[in-house]
């Protein structure tokens, strides 16, 4: 059954890790679960917004009639999937933990153990999806990124807000117990250009997602 969205807005959300294959059975990846991005997709859908969720390998279940899932594996695939829908998206949230580098080539067969004690793996930089979308951004599109920093958090997040041409950066605190990767709770700061930093309390990822979505919708209204 087709559900008619209550809102005319469309959103794009990236979530989860990316896996960069070395050969058919091995990859470079990270511990992202996709929980934060999925919670954001669900919050947007709860507002009646149609969401395309571009999701890297994740065990999480997503089931909402307004969320269309596009499963991807690598950063390259994630970028291509985003480019297909970005133009039509009023709101884009890049919550995926994209691998910065990938193996220069993927071996067609499983790489055999050699006799040498060391193994040299050459990596090449992946595209920065958020920065790519930022360069293409139109006036009325809202683009949101995440920053996970371990030192000079605010300064680094502020720089990313500018360099990636995002409207908003969500800074993940790693210092707080229960925040970040794999947890069901998170503590974040919302940074926006020329605006006061909003500091949200430690709460469930669903509650954080709701506050972030409310903040995004308030700027979208102001833009329109
Ligand atoms: O530069 P850094 O990885 O810290 O930036 C984090 C933000 O950029 C996140 O929103 C993440 O989803 C996005 N990103 C991306 N593509 C990359 C690297 C990061 O979209 N290759």
C-alpha cells in the first residue's frame, strides 16, 4: 500500500559504515552501527517526509512506509546512490561513517598468505560525500554533517561546517559516558553558521534525532 507523505519535503540520509573490499572476502571497515542515521531517517519520516536512506552494511532493522532504503557497501557506491537523489532532496543528512581510504585495487580472488613477514597494502582516498554534495548545494537545500572529534572539538567542527559548505554540523562528544559509536544514547552539539551553539543533553538517539530534525525544519522554514 502506498502511503502519501504528509509533507512535500524530501530527504536524503546516509548512515552506517562503508566496507572497502581488498578481495572477495576481506574489507576495511569501522564499528558504526548506523543507529544515529536510522533514528534521523525515522524522525524525518515521522514528520511525514519521504526519506531515501542510503545505508552501508548494518544489522539494524528499518521499517517505515516513508523510508526507502538503498543498500550500499563502499564509499563509491554510497556517493553514486546519493547523487541519484540529491537534486530532489530538500534536506540531506550525512551521518554515515565513510572510510577515508580504500584499497587501490580489489583482488579478483582471495589474497593468498605469502612467505614474507609483512604485507604492503596501498590505499587511495575515497570521495568526501558531504563535501561533494556541499559543492553542488542549491540555495534552498539544507545539508547537515556530523563531526566526531577527539581534540579541539568545536574548532574542528566549525572548520568542517565551512569547508564542506554544510548548513549544520552535529558534533558528537566522545568524552561523555554513553555517547557515540554503538551506544543507544548520544550527546551532541549543534553548530550552525553565525548562530549560537545548541548543546543537547545526553539522551536516546531517538530523542537526539527528534531535536536535530526540529532544528533542521526551523532553518528550512526560515530559508523558504
Ligand atoms: O571529515 P570528517 O570525516 O570528519 O567529516 C565527517 C562528516 O563528513 C560526516 O557527516 C560524514 O558522513 C561525512 N563524510 C562523507 N564522506 C567522507 C567522509 C566524511 O560524507 N568520505
